[in-house]
C-alpha cells in the first residue's frame, strides 16, 4: 500500500461547479498537510497548508483534514477555467531531522470547462 | 514566488557525463530538497539537507550526490548521467511543514 493515495483523474467539471479532491494516507505520524497546484511545465505552487486536523478556508478554497480517518480534502467553490491544473496533496511528519520531507500523492488533473 | 532559483532551467547532456544542478534560495530556510518528477511516478525525493553539510538520502538517491556548503545553495550532481535520469528536477525549501518549490530544471540525457 502506498503511503499516500490520490485518484489521478482526469476530472472534468463545468465552470462554477464545486470541486472535491481527496487523498488518503496510511502513516499516522503525518501532521502537516498541504495542497499544491501545478500548471503544465511549472513548479508546484503551495495552495493550502494545514497543521493537524481541522478545516482551513482561503477564498474559494477549503482544506479539510480528518486524522482519525487518515483522509484529507480540498474543495474549490465557483470553479474557474484558470483552476485547470494538476492538484497534488502532500504531507509530512515534521519531527526530527528528516521528517519534514514531503510525501506526495500522484496528483489529480482537473479541467474546468467554460 | 518564494526566493528559489534553479539553474540551468533546461539542459541536454550525453550519457556518461557528469551534470550539476544548482538551487539557490534567499529565504534562509533550514531544509532544502531535491525531487524528480516523472509521468506515472509523481514527485519523488532524491536527497535532502537539514543544514549546512548535513544531507541524507531520499527514496531515489542512486546515481545522485548532493552538497550544501552554504545555507543558500544546494547542489545536485549526477555523477555519470544515464537515460533513466531524464526528468524534471525540482528544488524545494522549508523551515517546518510548508515547502516551496522552484520552477524546475528539465534535464534530457541522450
């Protein structure tokens, strides 16, 4: 079993839809959770960062972490064509010299159709 | 953008030649990482550094070495490039949980 599982999609939605992206993980030591957006031929861009469990909202984006279920989600409200990208979840344990290294999901490719 | 500069941005090299990629940061972050990104594999950690002269191996370290002589610079060396090392290489920096990425180096080994 991979440490982090993410459905690769592709996911295609109409403009204005609510998008739900998810990852599951197996390592109970993970406590830092991130979502990255990556446009084609660009570097990953940090979108949302959450420590431990709970929700975090930033504009149209909401990140949720449920550590009891080992499940994290990213919601995008009022999706726009500019949201078309690959979304990567990432997480780390964050204790000790090497433990801030990130473990990534393989990414979900999202297309928002005008 | 976080202050991360990768150089070169593109490189074509021949099999068997040594190659060095550079990552330079202006953020004074403690941790620096090298990842490679390949279709079907996602981002995989090659090596990381947790301080000057403190480095360790990641998931796919064979054929790669790193050095960090200054806080701001982290070098990745392919000692004898092979075609399987054709990839996009990303440098990342962090102080704790959240990490920031450079724009990548696209390396082709022919």
